[in-house]
C-alpha cells in the first residue's frame, strides 16, 4: 500500500471512529490520537487543556510509545509549553527541528527538549477549549507538509464536535433525570435549557412539546408548533432528507449532519431560513418513543464564516486586479510564505517552495544589494522599507515591483520575530508614467503654443499651458491658468472670427482660423489657431478642448508683400510694355524719320524693366532673410552707404550731417533701405546735392533724413510710402519705396515724406534693449499686414 493510500485509510478510520457512538469519549480521544501518531509518525499524541488558575495546563489524554513522556493527569506550567503559542495564534504551529528553527532558547524546548511539535486548537462552542498536540524528542528530516497540518486540524475539529455533542448529551441526560424526578422539574429544565428543545413523536414526527427558545427560533407560537410535523420546520425540497436523518437516530445523543456536509437549515414561520446545529436523542417517555431535539441558531457564526470567506475571496481578487501580493518571513524559523499573487508576479508555480535567500536572488543584480541592506536593517533595527526595484523572472523577463516590508515584534516588543510585506507589480504603471513624461516633455518643448481647457467647468478655463504658449503670449502661467483664452483678444480682433470660434466650441466641433491677438505687453500678432474637442474614454461627452497657437505674423506680411510685388509688376510691366509697343509702331510707321530717337526711348524703357526685375530680386532676398536684429551703428551704416553711392553717381554730391549717434536694434537690411533712399534721391533730385542727416529725437529715437532739392516725390508715391499699403486705385510706380517701408517697419520703425522745395524722407528707428526692439518689430509686423 502506498503512503497516499495508507493516509487515506487512516482518514476513513478517523471519520468512522468519530461517528461511532458505541465508543466512549475518553476512548474515542485515545484512538483518534493513535491514528494521528500513525499518520504523522511521531512518538506521542496528547490533549492538553488550560486550568482555571490561568498558569497551568493539564494533560487530559496521552498516547505513545512512552506514555511517561507526558502522562495523563500531568500538570504543566503553561509558560513552558508549546501549546501556549498555539492558543495565542489560533492556528497550527509546526516545528520539525525546533533547535534549528529559532526555538532553542524557548522555555518549552529548554524544559522538555521536544525537537518535533505539531499542534492546533480545539474549538468547542465557538471558543478555544484546549489543544491537540503531537510530539517527538527527535527532529524530522523534512518539515510538516500542508497535508499533515490539515490532518491535525481535522482531528481537532472532530474532537471539538464530539465534546460539544457530549455536552448536549449531558444536558439531555440531565433533563431525563429531572423528568424522572417529577413532571414539574422536567418541564422547568426544558424551559431553562440554553438551546431550543423540541420533543417530537418518533412515529408521526409531530411536535409534542417545546420550550421558549424553540418558540423564538422557529417564529411560531407554542400553540402553532403543537401538533405540527417537525419536518415542516425545514425547507420543503429537503424534507425527505431530514426524515431519513431522523430515522437513523439511536437512543444515544447524536450530533446530526448530512453525509455531504450540507448545512442544516430551519425555515421560520416568516419564511426566513437560518443555519442550525442539532443534536437528537431517541427517548422513552411513559411508554412512548420520542425524539428529543436540541437546536442551536448558528447564524452569527455562519455569517462570520461567510464574511471571512468573502473577505478572503475579495482579497484574492483585489490582489489579482491590482497585481498585489503578500508575504511573511518567520525570522526565527527562517521560513518564507508567499500569497498566490506573489508567485504569479515572479512567474513561478504555486508548488515552488521559496526561502528568504531564494527571494532575494530573484532581484535584478543591480538592485540586489539595495534589498539585502533594507531587509537587514528591518530585521536588526525594525526599520521599514518601501522600494521600487526590478526582479528577473525565470524566462529572464524583467519586471518592476514595489516591495514594502514592515516588522512584527514579539510579545515583549524587543525582538523582530516576523517580517510582513506587500509585493506589487508596477511595470505597467511605470511604462505609462514614462510615456506620459515623454508626451508632457514633447508638449512643453514644442515651439507652438498648446493649451488645454476644462469643458466640464463654466467658460472652459485653461488647466494647462505649455512654455511655447508662455513665450508666444508673454503671460506667466499663474496669469494664464484658470482663465479663458479670450484675454488674448483686443480692440482690432475681428468679431466675425470670434463668433466663428464660439460657434464651433458650442457645437463641440474642431475649428481652424487666423485671429489677431495681443501679447501681455500689448503687441498684436497674428495667431494661427486650431481648437479641437477631446472626449472621455467612452468616446461620449466632451471633457476638454485642446488649442494650438502659432505666430504667423511674418508669414502674413510676406503674403501681403508678395501680393504687392505681383501688383506692381503687373501694373508697371503692362504700362512699360505698352510704351515699348507704341514706339515700335511709331518706328514702323515713320520709316523716313529719325528712328534713333525712338530706339533710345525703347532702350530706356527696357532698362527700367530690367531695373524693376533687379529690384524684385532684391525685394525677394530681403523678405526671405532670417537674420535676427542686433545692435547697429546707424551713422556707420549711413557713411558706408554714401561711399558706395559716390562711386555709382560721381556727378552727384553726397553729404553726411550727424549729431550724437545711438545704436538701434536692426538687421543688415537697414543698409539696403538707406541705399535705396539715396539712389532714389540721386536719380530723381536732378543735380542737387543729396544730404543724409542723422540725429537723435527728443523721445530718444534715431532719425535719419534723406534730403534732395529735386521736383519732389509724387503724391501717390508719398501716400503709399507713409501708409505702408496700396489699394487697387493707388499704385506706387516702383518697388524701391515699398522695400524701404518693409525694412523699416519690420524693425519697428516708421517712414514719412515731406515734399516742398525738394523731398525729405525721414526714417525713425527706436533705440533700447534687444527685447524692446523685438517687441517693436513684432508690433510693426502685425499692424503692417492690414
């Protein structure tokens, strides 16, 4: 016979023994202990119970090869027994080698020297009653298995039930003795019994007599119960099973149960069902046969058991969902226990038996010293730890875990006897956090402005703004957060565009448009704005709006200037080509005249077209320039330009008049503007001198006047130059002055013209810091696009 078969046979014998009412209580306990010794292969088995003095225990029953080890009736000092720990813990204590498992200094080992001990608590009527223990003086080669510990718990449970049943029997016997003394005493004892009592006719199953507890537990009145079949107190579907159960009752008191351990249930008069425990005896009263039933309501106990089971199941499911497991180290015994979830996190089967050292080896080599140090500090000084570390599963998969350890002290509070902790897989959480950090960094470092508005709040306040938005608008985050983006609007913001945005947001639809906004310092800029709704995870309600803002002021200026360039080219080319065509016709018609004069005019017109083409090329290169403003010496630029003009126009006198000179924030294109104005004066001012006058205005701006004594700038050219714009009815004749306006306004300056006895064109440029120059430049760029 195999060990498994032998152990199964012992379990069957134990059940048969405990159900055999022919075996007296003491003998039944000795036989149960003997079966336990055989199952565990130990020297001795005994039942031990605390005495009323609170300091000693008595050995009630003892069996073994040497009964003198712990003889029956022996009195033991409780402080020198392993059982004191068993009663305190309410759970089995198993020692296979006590001296090696941290118990060498324990009073129980010092007093008795038992290397091997397996014991658990006997529960009677829901309370600890004593302990059932199995001992050997020699140690075992292996630890007690879970199967062996479960067998000892089974012995304790069956012994507890038997003791409980015999208590019932004693009460019944007491009731029977009282009845024999007198009917009145009999009735009194039944009424005073601590449990519900039903006296039932064994043949008809009719209830003959009940006590007050029976009335209370059944929910029926005493008169209603009298004559009712006791089977009617049980669920209708199971009444045949209860009838069969009662039919097997013998004279002695029996603790009754179904073979499949289905709980016994009593159905009250109001339809409620309650779980019960029941003992039944077959008795003879005045020549008639009755069943005496003692019934106890175990609803509270059953509810506690169910609640415990629900709590265990809830904890198990919670651990599975949250990837959280628990563990415990017995420091003295050097053993480790894991919950199922800890096994899963490690990628190990449930039959793997880890040691504390094994558990440390699963940590990543780079983290192993960290966890070792933490465990040592916790064990030696009670210092808890909470760490995020890596473990390596058997298939070399690396997982991040949150390892938490806490100390559990002994009764004296000066020694860490256990370490308990929590173990959570946080790999996915860290991955999500890393992804979120990357996305947040990308948003923060984006060159465009990004905002997120909370759609669940009135007026959709901004809950997030990146640094790009801060740089674009000049507002601080404290000013931005909690407000609506409307604070960027100003006096020239188009109402139609505002309405377009409002309608799209109200309709929860995406929208893209260009709107004139204002920075914190009042500088206007053109904002290419995109607003898109964001729905919740279920894809239903809109929870947020994302806004993307991009400064397109420069782009709009370029688009407008390209429009001007095209208009000027179309206008001038059309007019000049008409001139060329006219002269060509005249030459053809007047062949006997002087064709040289007409040819010269054709040549001059052609040269103008070529100059226009070159001007357009210069215009294009200036518009596409990307250099940033820096401090420039205006006077030095003017003098350099005059030097070049003197070479190109030797017949014209150029002069420079200068007062104090301040630097301005400008680009290389400023020289081009001065050169264009000087060339224009040289060409159209006749033979008069051209004067560049540089001076500082009262407000600190640098002013450059370009003066000639020619016929004066045409009114249309003057209007275009000063207004900085054209209309279909007002065209400049060339691109030069447009180029000057573009350059100067782009630097935050202004151009004006005075026409009288000659022409004076004034360029005014702001002085100040680099930031001031950029702001003035941005303001000019935005307003000049109108």
